[in-house]
């Protein structure tokens, strides 16, 4: 009689490497990692970052003691009125809301349309926000997909949130970003930035 292979019950082998994302701005660099537990969001963000989609987009909405939001391709054009509107018929990403990921300081989460038009809480294809409130924004937990964490440059988030802005919370001077992805050993990321993998 054949016995089933023992290794069949194990999950996929965990990689010893991860992608480190660097968001470079006029205020400094923000370094973040993306969670394996939100695979669709991680894959989508990395695809956009590696293909250069984010380069030249801006943080178009900043609210001090709350968050900074960016990544809309509309911010590359000369019309500030469409910033944050997204592209017509833009594809969305199914929600991957997980209870272990909360809106703490430096959490990276996906923007989305409101519940009235988006009851499944599907995420925007490219727009994301980073929590700037040092105590977190717990009221957003369970409503939006948190898919990453800033591991270096928390002070840069504070600097961006403090920039002068207009009545629509749009910075009066564009805060453009360039996004770079590099693969590093998880051990090296922990050594450099003190982030501990679960």
C-alpha cells in the first residue's frame, strides 16, 4: 500500500528574500515592505512600481495627524482637478482585509471608492495611502486593505503631511515620487531596518 507523501501537507516554501520598495520624494526616502498575506495587492503594487507607473505621480492628498495619499496616474497631467479621481473603468483589486494588519503608524493601505458604490470594499488599482497618525487610525480597520508597512522614513511621512496645502488637502507644491524595487534577503532587511518577519 502506498503512503501519501509527507511533504504534501506543507504549504509553499517561504522565500528567504523579499522586495524592498523605496519611495523617493523631495522630502526624503520612504522604505517599505509588502505583505505576502495580501498576494494580489503585493503583486499589483510591485508590477506598477517595476514598470515605472508610479514614477512622476504625486502625494495629492495630505492630512496631518491622519494620512498621506498618492499613486494616482492622473497626477502626472497638468490638471489638478482630476487628482484622486482615478482612470475611467479602472480595474479594481478584490479586498484582502486581514485582522492581523491594522492601521498603525506607517501602515500602507489601498484607497478605494466608498461603500455605497463599492460594497465589496474592492481596492483602487494604483492609489494607496500611508498612515501618518502616530497613534494609528483604528477607525479604518476592517474597511480598507492594509498590505504593507513602512520600515524606514517615518519622519519623511511626517514632513510630507506637514506641507502647505489648499482647501482640497492637495499640497500647494507637487510632492512627486519615484518608486524603486530591490530584492534583498529578509535577514538583511531585518539587520538594516529592524523589521521582524512573522
